C-alpha cells in the first residue's frame, strides 16, 4: 500500500513536467546528438557524406593551422568583449542604481530596449556607423580630424565594439541584480569611516557585486563565443570566428561532418572554460558569499 | 560652550517638513537620546549630523567648527546603523580595521587598536569570522567596535538595538552605556523605545512631528512633562480632562467629572480647561473607606514584580500599578478605594502649545 501511494505521489510531477521535457529532448538534445553523430562521419567532395565512425574531422581541425587561428581569434574576441562589458557594464549599472526616477526608468529602457531589436538589425546599424564611408568616418573627415577613414569594419576591433554593444545589457542586468541586494547604509558606513566615494566603490561596493559581475561575465563570454550574426556581418569574408566557420563548412563547402565537428569542439571548449571559471570563482568567493 | 550644537536645523522634502527648527546642545561626553514616534524625524536629524543629508536651513557645529558643509567622510563621526551595515565580504577584524586604514594608521598600530577595541566589546575571539557567522548581538558589537576604533569625537547610534530580542537588548543597553562611559565619547542615540532612552542617557530629547518638544534628564522629563505628548509618550499615564475651579496659592482645585482633585501649580500658569496626568504607579489601591475615590476593579494583569489594574472610577477608567508584595491583591469585580499624594498629579495646559 505504502509503495503504491509513494509511486502515485511521484507520478504527477513527472507528468506535469513531461511537455517541457519532451520539447527539450526533441528540440535541443536530439539535434545535438545528431550533430555529434554527424561529426564522426566523413565527407567526399564527389560522393558527399559517407556514413561511418572516424575522427578524421576532429583530426583536421586539431592539426590545421587555419582552424587554430579561428579558435584563438574567437576566444580572444570573447575575452576582450567580456572584459570590456565588465569594465563598462559595472559602472553603468551602478550609475543606474544611484539614479532617481524618472531618469532611472528612462535609462533602464535605453539600456534594455536594444534587446527588443534583432541582433541583425543592430549589427547592420553598426555597419552603417563604422563603415569606411559610414557616419563616423564621414563626420571625422568632414571635421578635418583625419584624412583617411579609420578602418573599423571587417576588423576585430569593429566586431568587438559591436558585440560589446549587443551583449552589455546582460552584464548590466546581472550587476543590477546584485546591487539591489546592497544595503545603502553599508556605503554610508564606509564614508563615515573616512573613505572617499571612490574608495567606497572600490573596497566596498565592487567586492559585493562581484558575484553579479562574474555571472554576467559567464553569460557574455558564452554568448560571444557562439555569436554568429555580428561577426558574420561585420567580420566580412576574411575575419572568421568558429560559428561562421562552421556555417561556411555547412553551406559553402557542404562538408557537414567537418562543420559538425567544429560546432562540437566549440561546445566542448565553451563548457570546459565556463566550468573551470566557475570552479575557480566558487573557491574564491565561497568564504564571503553563500 | 557645548561640544555639539544643532542650530535651527530644518529639513524639508518638497512641502513636507521632516525636521523643524531643531535646537540642541550636547556637552562633551554626554549621552543624549533622541526619542520619538516613528516618522518624527529622528533618523533625518541624525543623517544631517552625520553629513548624509544636507539641511534645508540651520547649522551643525562640532567643537566650535561649523560642519554643515563638511563632507561626511571628513567629519570623523562614528556611526552605528540600525541594520549594522557591516561589510559582509570582510572578516570582523578587517571591518574594524577599515576606518584606521583610511586614516593611514600603520599596520602594527592598526592590529593593536583593533584587538583592543574588540576586547572592549568582548569579541577578541571572533576577529576572523565573517559577519554572517555572527549572532545579531555580536554583529551589533562589531558595528560598535568599528565606529569606536577611530576614536570619533561624536558617536551616533540609530536604533542600534531595535533588531535584537528583549533579553539581549537589555544586556546590550547596559553594555553600551558602560562602554560609552569608559571611552567618554559624546553620543547621540536615536530610539523610539522610551525605556531604552531613559535607562541609558544623561538627557532625553523628545521629538514629535519634526520638532523637539522637551529636552531634559530622564527623571525630569518623566516626572515633569511639559505637554500632553511627552507625558503620554514617556511611560504610561492616566490622562483626564478637567477644569480649574479654585486657586489657593500654589495649589489649584480641578474638577474632573463629579470629583474634584487638588494639584500643585507652582508658577501659577494654569487656568481654565486643563489635562491632568496621573502615572499608574502614583495611584494606590486601598479599602473603599480609605480611598479618596471609590471604584471597581475591571481587569487585572500579573506582570511578575507588579500588578496592573484597570479600575472604573467616577473620573473615568484608571490604570493603577501595584508592587507585588506577596499579599493577596484585589480581584476583578472587587470594590476598592483609590488614593494618591498630591505630588503625583500633573496639570497640563489643555492644548499643547509648541510656541
Ligand atoms: N527622502 C525623503 N523624501 C521624502 N520624505 C522623506 C524622505 N526621508 C524621510 N522622509 C520623511 O520624513 C519623515 C521623518 O523620517 P525619519 O526617517 O527621520 O523618521 P524617524 O523618526 O527616523 O522614524 P523611524 O522611527 O520610523 O525610523 C518621515 O515622515 C518620512 O516619510
Ligand atoms: Mg529612523
């Protein structure tokens, strides 16, 4: 009797979460598994995809200098974007936190509003801004500040600038959430003990919002490493990152197995980096925060 | 000249006046409590002394120097916040050491003074703990140590004990007072707890609706309230409306309902409609024949060392407290007499006049 009732009690939660679980399995796990399987197939230029099980694609990625460059570039860009988002987003969140209404709501909207617009549209906007004869260069040349246009489009710098703009709301939101938990009297306590406003920020506010900065960094890093639209549009034909390279293999070369192998490697690298980062951070902050 | 002076402090938020023309002088080493109901402007006053709020009008003067426009970080005032506001990411020792670091005190000196102050608050064994690993009372003491270690000229305490439960609160009141006397820091305590204010301070400053209504030693404020608000706010009292019917030198006769009481009126300022305040402990229960008034016990409550009675009398319902002397006390429904001494009766002007 007891067994039956225990089983009865266990059943409803599973039934209730079944639709979501099925959706997750069908739409996420299945394609992932198929990509994984695909990556072990091989490819022939004339015969197309050949079923089988081999590591040739992985071997190719691991040994080819070109792919090394692409992976290094991707993680270099991710790192730069993450650091810039942290450096810009943290003060931005703090300023927002200190603002009063109606300015607070207004600026909050300005920061979060772009999330409502497609990344492609925003990136095209950046292309118009930073192009060789874009608004920025025209203005600078018109003002007589430079003779030659500054080359931003199709450069790493251009891609980084646009990605920072696309991803900074995630950092601001994450830091904002930890700022909400901050007791305003703690800042006053710091001031009353003789610390300057800047010292209070550095010694008291920043350490306390660090968990927010770090979780924001995780989100930004993961999203940059797998970003597609922005590098595709602003990076042009030559400045490839992992996501655009995988896309090329799929659609231009039609080498699906190699594309799949690249995608799987990106996923693995991302997971390893994020998991290690998390471990290190947890260790460092386990003492003060729980 | 007094050490800390508030001169005509006013704070307005739009049309609303949170603090209204507060004048207060505090001597060096004195312990003054700002006492008043919630929302009367105590915290706002404290924040203006600390430099976190800019007064709309008036000046804050410490040791002869005008501090009104000095930054909070330059005032050298120690503050204990209601929420303690400890730095959660630093251990106790680092919390206490912070103020000394800001003052560029050398490392050895810092270590010595931190330990010394932690000993003062009996927390020397907790130096390496984080705030979240401490109890409420211990956090409170860390906050106190952090404020005291910089040897401030003025110590401000904003309801420092209100988050503690009754027993620890009493212990901390005694401890706080003895520490304050030991270090001799000029201290202002904000509280809405009248017994806390009276038990700890040299003087209490009673606030109501942004104004200081009475400043004086706890005994004086309790025994000689200047107006209705103070007599009602400081301790329990029986407030009765009456009318002065006769005067005889320093004494007046006041008619309340069908009865007439005698009361003292030293400066002869009392006349017409008045309020009479009689503290419950100034009334005594007697046999019906011996009392000046007769009444019937409605309810009684036992509070350990004393009883509280509600007695129906010709002048209204009266609260009466009696020491628990171990003898049988009057029961509900019993007829009793009520007596008092003329010194226990305070007559106040009917309408509190704030000037
Ligand atoms: N920033 C502000 N804007 C508008 N009104 C305010 C502001 N700060 C405080 N007040 C008002 O000023 C009055 C006094 O506030 P204050 O915090 O000084 O009260 P308090 O005496 O400390 O009360 P409590 O015992 O509840 O802490 C309150 O009525 C409050 O609503
Ligand atoms: Mg307050």
